[in-house]
C-alpha cells in the first residue's frame, strides 16, 4: 500500500523508485544522465551542450503561505533543480490539474506569482496542459513543472572529494516550519516565513568564485537527506559541526516543542555544496554577497569514507545523521 | 470560477490559456516554438536539431478501462504529441501524484503497462517525481508526463495548403465512448474498446510515403476540434465528406441514443493529417499497411478560406463544424 512516506523524499521514496519504477524502465542508450543517477534531474547531450531536464509536482497545503504560494514554489523548485546541476534554466512547461470550482482570481494570483519568478530568472514558459477534475476529486490544485536548462559541464551529486568544504547557503528548516505552523494554525505562525527562492543567480556566483564539486537544493528530507545523498553517491564521508549549521533560535525552540529534527526539515531556497577546500573562503564570500546566500556558513568537510554523515555535537558527542525515512509532514511542497 | 469545460480541450480551455496564462508568461527569446503557437508541444533549436517538448497530465476515470489504463494512456499521449510535430520521441519524465492507500500492486500494473509502450517505442524514462497526498485529497492517481523528442524539421499545425488531402488514420470516438460506457456501467460496455495506441511508427511511415504538411492527434475536442485548429492556424478552410469519416456503426448508434456528436469525441490512437494532394494515395496506402492506420480514409480536402471547417452531409446538406466548447465528459484522459 502506498503511504505518505513513499512521497516524502526519504528512504521510502528511494525504495519505490529503486524497486518498483526503475527496473521497469531502465534503458541507457540516450542517457547522458538518467534515472539511474537519481539526481535532481536528467540530461541529454546534444552537440556540445548538456540539455538538462527536471520535473516535479507541487501539492503543498495550504496553497498560499507566508513567504510564497504554490506558484512561486513551483517556479523556484524547477529553477533550483536545474541550477544545482550546473545548468542555466531556460524554459519550462507547466501542467495544471484543478478542482472544479477553484476561483479564477486565486488561480490568477498563483500564476502571477509564478510568472514573477520566471520573469526575474528569464525562464520562458513554452507550453503546458490544463485538466479540470470534478469537485471532491482533488484538494484544489496540483502543478507539475518540467524545467529545461543548458549546461556546458554538469555538476553531479557524485562529485564530492575528500578535502572539500561543505557549505550551506542559509538557515535551514524555515519552509517546512512555516507550512506546519500555518497548517496547524499555531499561535507562532508569524515567526516563520518560507525561505522559498530561486537560487540560480546565487549558485552562478558561487561557481564563478571557485570549484563547486557537487550541489543539492535542500528540499524533502532536509539537510540530513541532502548530505546523505551526496556522501553516498560520491563514496566519501562528511563531517559536520553541529554548532556551524545555520539555524534560527525560534526554529530550534519550535523543533524542541514538537519533537522535530531540524536536520530533516525541508527548505525551498537553500543549497548545500561541496567546494574545493582551497576555494572555500572565496565561495563563501561570493555567496554572502547575494541576497539568498547572505546566511551561508561552512558547516563541515569531506573525508575519505563510505557514505557516512557524522555530526559533531557540543553536548552529545558524535552521532551519525541517518537518511530520514520520510518527512515529518506530508504536502510541504 | 474554473469549470470542467476549462479542462476539456475546447474553446474554454483555449480562452484560459489565451487570457489567463499566456499574457503573464509571454517571452520569445529562447523560443523556436513556444506557448504562442498553441501546438501539441514546444521546441528549442539546439545546433541543427529541434529538441521538441510536450507535457500532459492524465486524470482518466476509471484508471483501468477496456483497451488500456492510465499508464498506457500517458505513454501513448506523450509519444503521439511528439510524433505529430514530426519528432522522434526519445525520452520522458514522469511525475506521479498518488492518494495515500493506493495499492502497490495496482501501481505496479499501471507502470508495467506504461513501460511496455515505452519499451516498444524505445522511449527512455529519464527521471520523475513522486508525491503522496493524504486520503481524500485526490481520487487515486494523477500522472504528469513530459516528453522529449528530436526533429530535423518540425511539422507545424499551420502547415496545411489548399489542395492538400485530409486523412484520418482510423475510426473515431472509440476511446471516449469506451470510457463513458465503463464509467456509467452501461450494458453495452463490451462493444467499445479504447483506441489508445502509440502512433510514432505509423506517422513515420506516412511521412516517408509523401509530403505531410500538418498533423494532430485527435484527443479532447475530437475530430471537430483538431480540424478547426488546423484550419484556423493554417488560415485555410477544410471540406469534409461526412460519409467518408471512418466510424463504426455501434458508435454511431450510441451517439444517437446519448445525444453525443461523434465528431467531438476523443480518440487516443488516431491522427488527422493534411497531405500533399498528389501524394495522398501513397500516404493512404502506407498508413493502411500499419496496424494503427489500417482504417485510414481520405475524408476531405483543404481549400482557400479563413479557417472554416465545412461538412458535406448526405441528408442535411452543408454545415459548419464548430470548435466544441468542451467535451461531453470530464476525465477522459
């Protein structure tokens, strides 16, 4: 039976892909980078360029939240998945599935918010599809986006090297906590605002400043999921200093109250990157000069190993950061 | 308010795109063929090749029907949208949105059926995304597919020329009638089987046999919608002989009983094409040699005009075929 965890981007999601989907579809002929890579997207080499593709469906609830809405989220998610592969996002397709009776004004608002992000990033809407289902067959709206980008050289999840510095671009967990506090109508909902933002500009500046060996945007599965994926694909281990992880105090406190592990909470405007050790300070400085990266920190380093992520804590010594089985909440993106 | 007609692929769908979506997103820089074309897909020219993209969401109900299921439908729809643009389908992304509690066996069956079509057409699954929503937030499953193809030369909807013959590749309306009769649990449901099929092979043979100037697969909006789109985009008129339109007698009868216009019913394995007049017989012969095209007929011709589609009937003289406002049924694909 399919459970919420199968869609939460953690270990269960991975199992669904590996056991149920991938074995049915695995052909490699055209692949420059395909399903086997389990990356943020795929690519096909045409001429000298890697044409990079990504696709995601957005089912976030509520559809409007502090710091964004499903339209902004969809555009940012699409852009970020391309950007972390080293690609310049150039175009997008958008599929809408809408529940009958959905307001045209509300739809317009969502689309304007999406279009605003696309305009800022010079991303072109090339096509799409609209389906409407009868009332009750869907909770409001699903947006599926297909992003197209171009890269001279792909940045792969498997690119981490021992000696690399690990940088996080800003404070973690804000998006998921904003969604949680709005959905549960908690009194402190005003304290959290989604970090939802397009990261192409920031990433481009980081890549110009130094050697970026691997990147991921931090979404479902949080920082814990992203670090584990990078470490295991690169066949290295990562050591993280807990005190260096950028995290706001209200978020820490809310996590204590509700029993969430902040390292598993989703962001929608943060990236983690492995950077050539000698370039780390240059890249950090470049990141901090951007709006999206002004809270960037070096949180740890890459060491030889077999895919482990080790956290050095102040009070509890060393512990392993595991791949989350799922996310604390469904429908966060 | 968004109504079912906004998602039915007729006039209302067109209005939603033209008035609500396109004005927000219209940028042309990267477009080889973009949203402005309202074609079956879009394209970007990279080097000497047109890289062609298409995207559709599938929400069909029931998800398994005589002649196919939502998985087969999604693969065929993706392949056909690329093929009618003159492209060779090469790869696909697939996004699943699944209701919590959906059966893993049922999911496996749908995916196998999809994979079977992809394997036959040498279409590679490159990536995708899976989201799971809580029980009651979705009626079972939505599949969004993004197709990627390559074309040396694009076949455009605007390519019809006066003197062209208009060919339909087989009997119309079977898919929608199959869905209707299953959904309504009608006694005659055994009489109708979806025509759902991948058309790339058939279309390739037609294009080798003669000059194909424009094509559409016949989906939402039926033959009436497809002919109107071709005529208006090409700024020509089309004359159709009613008696030449391939249609099975049980379908005609069922349409009479339920008050459907067969020309507005969706197929999922039929194409309509405008073919250079002198090549029409060669193309027809090539089509008829394929399994998907064995029922092909020349149904009319292209004449100078302003986008009208005129039907010559046996009993009621001449009448205009209008763009359907919507589809008789929601969730047929």
